[in-house]
C-alpha cells in the first residue's frame, strides 16, 4: 500500500464554518483529520475529504483584500507578469474578491470563483468572473468564448481541489502552448521545518512539495521551470510551470529547491513520523502555557479567527474557558463563534493593554504585519502567544 497515515489531528469541524447565535448550540458535524503520504508520488494529503460544495459555498468568509501583505504580494507579482510574460489574457482560478486580478485591465482578465458571496464583489468592479468550480467543462466554455490564455494564476486554491486530473486537464485545454501556469501554495518543507501542523484542515486537501508536484505534472506534460520562495502563509512556494514543449528554459531555482527538499528528507517516511512526534510535543507545550496563565487568572484573547486556528483550537481542546474572545477584521466572522470551540468573535477596534494580559495569535502567518500594526500595544508590555515553531510567549520584539 502506497498511502500511509503519519499524523492524526483528531475530529475537526469545517474550518471556516463560523457559528451564529442560532446554531452554536447545535451539534456540529466533525471529520477525522488524518494526514497521509503517498510513498510513490510523495504527495501529502488528508485522508478523508469533504465535498467542495460543503466547504466553498455562498457564505465563504475569507477575503484576500483584508491583508496588506497579500495586497502587496499580488501587486508585485502582477508587475512581474506584465513585464516578463506580457499576457493578452490572464485567468485566475480562485479569484476571491479580486485582490489579484484588479491589478490588470478588465478586458484582459477572467476570474473563477465558485463562492457567490465573494465572486459578486469582483463582478461589481466590472471584471469578467465565472461563479463555478474549475473543471474541463468550464475550461472548454471559456476557451470557446475567449480563446486561449497566456497566463493562469492560482493562489492557495489548487490544494483545495481533490481531483487533480480535472484541475490539470482543464488547465491544459486552455493554456497557450507557450503560456505560463503560476501556482502559489504553502510549502510542505516549511510546514515541517516550522512545525505548522495547522496548515492541515478540511480545505487543504494537499500540501505540496516541489518533488510531489513535479511527479504529478509529468502526466500532463507540464513541468516546473522556476520556483520562488515566499514568506507568506507561513512559507509558500510560487511555482512557474510550462508545457514540456515550450522553449522556456529551466531556471536553476527549480533544481535547487527540489534538491533541498530531498536533502531534508521529504522522500523518507521517517521524516514525517518525526514531524508527528514534534506536533504532539507542541500540543502539550501549548496546553501547558494556557494552563499556567489561567491558574494565575490571566485574561487571554485571540487575534485573527483563522481557518488555521480552527485546527489548533480543536486539536488542543482550547475553548472559551481559556480564550475569552477573538478579534477579527473580517465582517463575515464578526459576532459569530469559532467552529467546534465556540469562542465569540468580535470586530477588531484596536488593542487596550488595560483589558488584555495575553493574546493568542491565530493569524500567526501575518505576524510581521500585525506586530508592526500593534507596536504601541507591544511597547506597553503586550504579550503574544504563538505556536510555531514551538509554543512560546513573545513580547518586545
């Protein structure tokens, strides 16, 4: 058997299924979150998946535009694309609220976003968007109407789609023979190095390595020709991919990054077993920190009720007896409750040192942006609790 489970994160609710006052006392459906390695392709995935329609619906709360870090990243990438690839048509799979495609002229873009509540935001701006799941059928429809595209971009979306045959088959249909596919997803290498086990939740069916992605792409006559390392979402890879017959040269970064992954041990099952052991230790340490603070009657709140934090809170059995409430800037999360743990979420209006002793940083992947924003709170003695790479209390950074 080539699929081997190496990490068990227990039963988890849907990571983005924030509860309201009416349903918070109802029993939530939970799913066993086991993480597996395909020893043949080296692909890491969750064992049991939830249907796309259940996870990505008309109440999807995530907004790309809420983060200054993401806005800057999208702007920088759009400049690179315009200067280097000069596309006549660009298609984005998972366009969300348009944070990326609005960097391009409206007549040059096509957005794919199945969550109607965020798709309509982009449509209102005048951009051509399709409120459907990415598929060969949709690809053929767009091809017939718009022709081939020169660049396809997808950030943190391909890892959400179970059927990779459908994903890459649809991409092959519409991508120009000399076109470029740009995928951006959390790095498996960084996940293991930084001990960020919360990269695994219902939506993240896969966490890719360059090794695994390269193995998968061969089937579709696609290949990675460049890899950029990004310090967003806890360490990500930006893969530049071409058709094998394209004349684009393979950049040394593609070879170097795969070699780094091999040297780290991403081809060896034992590497993943060691990661699992570190995760268990991390859980014990985080619970220990919370317990010590609560025994001292310290008030703890949360900052950023993220999908990632859903995994941490449920795995570590942290509820509203430990964390009083979360603050979040996303309107669709405010005045709701965290999935599974039922911690209230309120609108972020700034921090007050008098009312807060410690803050659990749920949005740790935007730590630099948050610490810059909250420098006054930190200067006045504010303390944050983070879980990566090992749980600890941070102050005066």
